[in-house]
C-alpha cells in the first residue's frame, strides 16, 4: 500500500502579525537557530513529525482474522476492506520509512501497548513487546488500562527492567526494561496522593521542545481487576491534563501534546475518516474531553476504542485542534506535522495536519525485530503448538451475541458444573474475547486445529472462573446494566451460555431494552426471589465493566483459570472426526 499524500487543511502561517515586514526585523526577532547568524535568514518555523500509534496489545506477529483488516473510503465514496495488515515488525518498518528525511521526528503512543497480548508476548509477561518497542525507537507512551493488568509493581518492572518475581528470567540476559518513559498523570497512590508514575516528559531537539502528558481513562478501575489497581486512584482526564499543561507552560514549554487512553467512535469506520460533518462526525468520551482540554494543549493522540480517526475538534477557545487514533494491533500509524514557531516556541495550530497510514505486509519487515520474534517463538513453541481442540469453521467474536462468546461461556459453564453441578448458566464479558478462532491453520498444525497459542490469543487475561449465588433480581439488574448506567452510552452485552435466554428490544431505551418477562433460566421464567448459581470470571464477579449487580454474589468459589477451562472444554467436546461447529448465537433475541 503506497503512503498516502498528506494534504494541508489550511495554508501554512509563517509570520504571526504584520509588523515583521523586513528580513532584518524578522531575523532580529528570532533565536540563533532561526536567524542563521550571518549565513542568511532561516525559516521562522520548522516542521516536527509526530508519529503515533496505540493499542498494540503485544501483537508481535501479524494479527489474523478481523484483527488484520482495515477499511478505507474510496474517491467515489465506497468503502474498501484492506486485508493482511499489522504486526510489530511491519509497524517498525513503516515508522522507519516515514522518518527518512525528517530532521525533527518524535514517536509517541497512547497506551495499551502491553496486556491482553497473544501468547508469544503474554507467556513472557510482555517482555518481548517492550524489547520490540525499544527497537522501533518509541520515545514516549502514556499508560492505558491494560498496562495495569498485573498491577503497578509489574508495570514498573516493564519500565525499569529485572526478572519476573515468580517466573524469573527467561533468557541468560536479564530484562532491561523500557527505553521510553511511561506517563500516567492521572494515576496517584491512595496512601500519599502522589503520582504513581511520571505525569509528563519533554522532548528536546535543538531549540525545539515539546511536552507530552499521558493519562488513562478515569474509569480504569471499572475495567481492570481490583488487584491490578489496588492502592491506586484514577482522576479526571481533563482536570489532570489542564493542571500539567499549566505546569509545563510555567517551565517555558509552550508546545504540548496529550496522550489520552480514551477514544471515540466515528460514524464511518474507515481508517481515513476525517470526522467532518459530511462523514458523519464522531461520538464517544473523547469528544467531550477534547472540547474541554486547555487551549495550551496543541494535539491529542488517543486510543482505547480501537477505532481509527483523524479529527479536528475545536478547543474551548474555538481554535482548531487535531485529535487522532490509529486503530489497534499495529495496523495503522498516524503521521502528524506539528509546525513549530521558533520565536514563540509554540505550535502554529492552523498549520497542523495529520493522516493515518496502513501498515502493509507487502513491505519488507524490520529484520532486527523479525529476529527478536524468532527468538521468542522458539522459546514459546513447545507450549503454543499443542492442539487443544478442533473446529469446522471460523468462530468469530463479531455480533451483539457472538458465536465465540457463546462458546467461551459454555466452556466456563462446563468447568463450573464440574465444581458444582447445580450451576445454572455462565456469563462472559465481551471485551474479554480478544480474537476470532480461525479455521485456516496459522502454522503447521493443519486447518481446523485449535492450538494452545490460539486459545491464549482469544483469552489472554489469566482470569479465574468464579461461582457465586445471585438472586433473580440481581440477574435482572445485571442484564439491565448492559444497556444502562455506566454502559448506557456504549452498551456491553454479556455473552451467555446455554441455560439463559432473553429478548432485547432496541426500540426502547436504557434498562427497558431488556424484556424482563422474556428472561428464562433453564427454560423457566426468572424468579426474582430465587437464588441461582452463576459462573463468571473474576473480573465480572468484582463488578467490572460497570456490572455492580454481579458483585453482590454470595458463597463464592474460585475455579481454574479461564484458558484452562476453555482448553479442557474444546478437548472434551471435539475431535478430528467430530469438530465443533460455530455456535448459532441465538440465546439473545433482538427485536426492533
């Protein structure tokens, strides 16, 4: 895929104000770097290339299935799907190509670079991904919610290096940690109120200096296990960014970029979506954040929703400001030109332009990162290549109720009934289903064979399967919380095992979308006063994803990890001659 030619939205502003009308007046007003010191005048502005990406999630190897696709808007307005994109060795190659000929170039990321990773990285607690990020010359990253999956101490180990406290060292060379800073301006310690991580970092090149502030979404505790965020507090994104933008300005840093692990949903899902009115605009939390963040911030690099967009969302003063996101899994990167005024030391906002670019696998991969991947693959192969089951076709995670979501819920129910035969049904959070199960072989295992590595990619969190007693009223409340409360703006429809059916009426709003009279447990109408044994992962059992009703469970029992439950189920219910067919995903009836 050829690189897209970037087009300026407006003409480039070279001189601010009409008073500087002569070369002599101009050079007298500029610092030495701009004046040329006797060698003729130099431009008042310089272009700084900001390369950015987000939500890599440890995808060292090229992703597969729907995770390896992007769509683009064609000149005639039609939408085209581009297959076979992403992977860190191709992302590195794209970034290196983009930097060629650029005097000023900085590379930044907006979180979730690690966590929820495929086995090749996740098996080694994401050390391989941090090594790869060092090699592709990442300068700075904000934290996302998944950076906290294993807690603050483990995140600091990712930053500082050292062997894993339980698993030890994986090679004869100790893990050295990240060459780039992790920023978490809105994350503080409960005991001291002090920042748990560096809030900002200043990039300097010659006379150019740009400050970066990193924040994760305030609701991180709602989507990460309680153990992962233990002892931490997460604060309002806007208030935090504005606070540290003021601090940077007091230090003389006038150019500021915010790395925000929160995002939006463009009306058109194409990677070259511009978010203008003609394209349908953009919705989601990032819109409100961008409109309130101080005008002292010149651009926002965002993430979390895994969407792609390049938006011009005005700041509180009504000035133009770029807000970008580069999808996920290394499928895209964003190339933004920040025009830096050497006299004011600020970004000329009207001269900023930006575009997303496809990370194509038609290019040669970065050889040094390919070598890194091969080294870690050799260590992982004995575990990754073990067959755990057989399928007759692709089992996808797409849809309000997905075939793969149902399969995972059935696996957790099967595991739970081995502990307590009276378990009625199981629930699975949709965000925990990370990838499709593809029928086509990813290696030498053969078509239809599911390997442990593929199962790990689907469920990489090491959550446990928990059992708890819930009343019928609690269950109704939980189903209503899918489409109300904290999930009203962006519904999270739980994936359900056999044993639970109900109807969603999309013509209604909020909690009323759940048709209570339609809820059946083991074929019988739900009894609000009865108690039911329910299986779910520990994330949901703690009220994660804005399901406080699920945290009301009593008489808890903790089973094995979810991947073990999934692998055991596939092994028990499939064989080469009798593979699992894609589930029908017919337990939730949608009307309207």
